[in-house]
C-alpha cells in the first residue's frame, strides 16, 4: 500500500468480486474480506527516498523535487503535507483509508469488519505471524546458513521480489569459475604485478565439458572499436590476483572471493588486446597449456568476460574457432600465429545419440556422436557467427542432447551419464581448488532504493522449499486437488515448483514482523503473507483497525459483534493459536477468555479453507506458490486451498498502462469517468485468460448507455469466465428480448405478455448483478422489491424445449437466407419491384440424399451438412425436422413481411404437388 489503487488492481479484484456475487445469488454464504499489505521495503524505501530528496532540494535551490511533484499530481497529496511522508508510518495512515473509500465506491461486497494492516501497527496480526513462524520452525521448515541471494549493497540486506523496482522474479544464476593460471607474466603490462600468482577466471554453466577445453576467449574491443579493459583484482587468497570484468568483480566481492566482504580492490587494468596470444595453464583440460584468442561477441555484463572454449560441445565455440581458422587476415590483426591453431579439434568430452529433427521424406537413423556442436551446426546450416537464429537453434539442441542423453568420455567419470555426474564434477573441481562457486543475477535487479543489486553469499534464515517431501505434497495437490480454471495456470504452477528451492525469509530492516527468535531480523514480505487468509476468520473478534477510519463515522467496524479482546496478543501462547487453527485441545488456563476462543475456532472452522484465491499471473512463481506451501505445511488437508484463479495484466485502450506516458487510470479516476458499473462492465469484457487484457474506453462508455441466456450464463459464471457470462447474461439476453418484441409486434399488434416481460426483467437483473450491482439494485427496486438483489436467488431455468428452440432458429435462418440469396441479385432483378416470394418446402430428403447421409459419402450435399454439423450438432444429419415447417412459416408470415420488403410470402409443400413451376 504505497499509493492509490489503480485499474490494474481493480481488474484482479473484479474476478473475486464477480465470483462472490454469483455464488451469493446461488444461495451460498460468502465471505469476501480485504486486508492491506504494508510490509517490506516499498514504503520504507519511498519514505527514505523522500527524506533524501527533501534534504537535497533544501540544500540546493529549495525547489520541489520531481518525485514530489509526481506524488502531488498523481495521488492528490497537498504539497504542504509532503514532508509527513518521510515517516513510513504516515503512509499506513494515509493510503489504506483512501483504498477503502475507493473500493466502497466501486461497490465491492467486502466485510470490512475483518480488515487489518500487515505490520506491527496491527498487534494481533503481528502475533499471528510470529505463531506461524514458530510453527514452521518446529516443523523443521526453516533453516539457517549461507546462501546465494539477490542483495542490495546500499541497503545492506537481501532484496526480495517485492523489494525491487526492476527485476521481480529474477534469481541468482549459478556458474563455475574455472581457474587458469597466467604463464606469460614477463610482458611489460604485468611488470608491477608479476610477483603475484595471476589467474584468469572463466565462468561456465557446463563445468563437465572443461576436460575438452581448447583455448580461452577474451574481448579485445567493443563494437565501436574502443578498447575493453579487464581488472586485476585482489583475491581472498594472499598473493593471488584474478583477471575478470568489473561486473563480475563486484559480485565476487560479496561471495567471499575478495579480501573483505563487499570490497573489490583493483590493482591494475589490462586491455583485452594485451591478453591475446598469452598462455594459461588449465589443469583440467587435457591440453594443459592453452592460448588466449579474441571473440567479439562477449558480453562484459554477463559472467566474467572470459570464456572457456569447448568446440566439441558448444556450437558458438565451434563456429568461432572455425572462423578464426579460416581467416588469416583476422588472425594477423590480433597477433594470433598459425601454429597456435594446430591440434585444437582433437579433444572431445561427451558422446551422445544424435538424430536430425523430423523433416523430409526419409527418417534419419540415430547415431553416436562426439562432435555434437559440429553436427548441430551442419543440421541448422550455420555458416558463420552472424547466423544468430540458426546458431541459437543449434545451441539449444546441442545443449539438450549433451546434457540429457550424453555420457562422459573423459575424466574420472568417463562412461557415466552427464546429468548424473555434472554436479559431482563441479564439486570435485571446487574441492581441489581448480574452480570457484559463483553467482550473479540472471538479469538486472534494481532495489526500491535505486541500487543495482548483486548476488551475495550471506548468513540468513530461509524456508526450505526444496525439501523433497514438502515439494511432492504441494505438487500432488496442484495436480490432483486444485481447481485453476485454466490448464495454462496449472502448467505455470508446475513449472514454478520445479525451480523453487530455498527462499530467504528475513532481512535486517523494513516494515513487518520481527522473527520471534531473532528480533534483529524482519520477516520478508512474501513470507509473512502466505496464510493471512486464515486470520480473516478471527480478525473481527480480536481487534479494530482505527487506521481505516478515514474520518467516516462507522467506517471501521472494529471488532464487530464480538468486541475487542483487551489483552496483549504477544502474551497469547502457541497452545491457544493451535486450538483455534489446528484443532488442538483447549488449554486448562488461557490468556484469551475461553468463550472467545470457542467463537474464534467456530468462525475459522465455518469459513475455512480458502475456496478461491485471485491474483495476477506474475505472482505464481512466488506469492501464490508460497501460499500453497505454507498451508500444506501448517494445516491439515481439509484446510488446504481449493482454487486459484489468475489473470494477466490489463492494458488501457490497447497500450500498456504507464504513469510516465499518461496512459494510466487510478481506481477513483475510472469510477469518476465511467461510473462504478460502467467500469466493472468494461473490466468484465476485458478478458478472463492469462494473456494481457484490454480495458476499452468505448466499451466503458457504451456500458453507461446500455445499463439504462440464463443457463449459459450460469455455466460461464461457474467456470470464472466472466466475459462470456456477460455476453450471455446481457448481450444475448437483450437480443432475445428484441427478437421477441419484433415477433410480437408483427403478429399481435404489439401486444406483449406482461408476465413474460416481468420475468425477463427479473432474470436479466439477477444475471447482471455480480458485475453491475448498482444498476441491478436500481432496477430491482423499480420492480417493487424491498430487499437487495443480492438476497434474490439465481434463476432456476426449466429444461429447454428443443423443438421450440429449433423452430425459432429455423425462422431466424430463413430470414437471413432470404436476405442473402435474393438481395445480391439486384442487378438482375429489380428488388424494389419484387413483391412476393414463394417458399418451396420439402417434407423429407430425396432417396439419394438419404443414402448420402447414411453413408456420409462426401458429396457437395453432404459437405454442406458436415459444415452445418459444427453449428447444429447431430441434428444436421437428420432426415427432416421435428415440426411442421409449412405451419411455422404460415404462422410467422407477418413477422417475415416485417423483416423483408415484401407484400406476400406463400408456401408450397412437396407433399401437396407433383410439379412446381419456376
């Protein structure tokens, strides 16, 4: 809660809101609570940044900083109040009441008695989270030790997903740093450091391939021809220097590979150009001594800027080395002697079965291959390093085959499968001091405080999400028990659980709950929000949220009918929490009055488990997965979550929402522009899948004007397909009404059936109520109902009269066919003078047509029926229809005349005549 709610928040909220409205109308008791997540770094970082900018503006020109202008314009904060926001607690006092006000105007069916704020500002919630973590610790789910984590040097603590301005979801990428000792140090560029042992460190994802390393690559210059320099940095080992890029050195300093934590000490700069041709010793490679060659597509912000070349496995290395061999002028430019190129192709390390991807008429047989990279480059026709697309495909295939299907042909693990020994080889290299463990962020991460993050190896408390038994329980629940309303969402969960291992759950500062056994640490914001739903069940019985008052009388319902428990919640022992949430026995002596404990337990048992959790798809990889993990660890199976529904981001008029471009709407602005129901209508139309949805300005505006099929709508609501439910319950139902009106007007001089129209209005109002409650309440009251429409019940629709439906569809189709087949002949027939139409009606198919239908022989006639099958189902192959066509047409002749510019419509039945004149 570090700002006003916007249209993106509203989009996710409506999915839960519409579901609650639907199930209430179906007769279910529904609890729709709402809390305010304020823990973590976002608020603290914003307050700190504000304090910094205010200080800078006062010491400079006294002008208001850009950040403050933006805050004033976008959030309506008076400039004279800006300084109050340098205190993080003021954000908690200001924004949650504003959010509550906006949600109330949106018409959400929330039980506000149960609302709370997730910091120490809510002591009962704070005590509840401490119970949760003591419980997890007792279950051995929390560990302590050194871990590689995304880390902010400025904040001096780990930077979890919700603490980031850029890079949510980015994890540490693990490498192995291969040590190669520089042998040629007599060069003048090393004269001041020649007394050191100097090592080049090459970062690799495939340490098992290093047995077949042929050379080392460095970057001599950038794409503009400017010299690239490497740093010579002090190692954690006395008298040792590492040659690496600056990006790597910064990360290494936080992983125990420098003399002191967080400090990278560069003692010399070396041009990449000056490293070319020098010899390095590689105890792992079977060649022993290797040369340094130029490679022009190295990225200095990935790895160390130094690359180990293994041409038998890596297509990129194979092509780069082949290009170097084939271009004598290129070698001469960089001082690479011809003799250095000899014998570099002989070493291989992995054998794997290779088979071309399917294509062409002939099926290729699988063959054992040791030169995997060369084979892949041949298959994908990679001619040079510039064939980036083909090279990428070759790289993917070679990597997959060598890792999943390959066997080692070199080293002490020769003959064993690569995937079985890959980590063993890496561990052996590290144990023998031939390599180091190293990690960096997968991509750029910037903290909320504006710091570019690194990976640090730090002591910390972490949740052991990689525990095999725990992970297996969660995976089984995802596969067999959970409803996701989408195979895509289920697939995303299963993909996320594959990579999830340990998760750091504490930090040194920020808003939140302190670890109960180490109060120097604050529980991380994704870890203190995994079972908060269970606290909703009792929140109204223990505390009140005065922060949500917002000056409105009665805005905070406080503890509701139960009243506030006037004790210090931190004195409540775990046995009482266990009694409420885990069905444990009632303690003999209690801090909370026993009658109140019974009420709390009854509330929890009545409402739990979570029937539906709604959130954005981007939270599957952390928040939603942690939600499942923690419930499964703490609660018995009958309390595990039942359903999760996810959605994509919402765009505004087909463009990404962005404050900087002005294509942005707060929730309050959207309600003011379109009305609450107009906005809700447009959000329902925006879409229900995980793809990004689009909020259309025109749809919202047209909804304002419009707001002045039951069984299908029921089915779509149940499947959380709110867009389709809206189409059936609103557009199609209105279309059916209009069709009825046209028929009645033509046939009965405008005489409508009052009871039928009244029933239509009731059905229509109830079907639209979950999405547009304000409109529905207004119409419901106009129909003479004293109670809310939410006290109504979902329409009970009788079984469909199939024959009547087919007669209606028959007439609709007849009108369309008459229009489409006669009007196009205007050039041959003067339509204005066509006054009569004769319709020939065949009572059954001719014998040859019946034979075709029975045999399904593909003739034009049968193909026509097959096409109709997609629309009509099995009835498309019937010989005739279950009603008298001639009688139907005659009864509805006046309707046909009202729809077409004709003076008469006659029918001729095949059973009454032997011949029909043209």
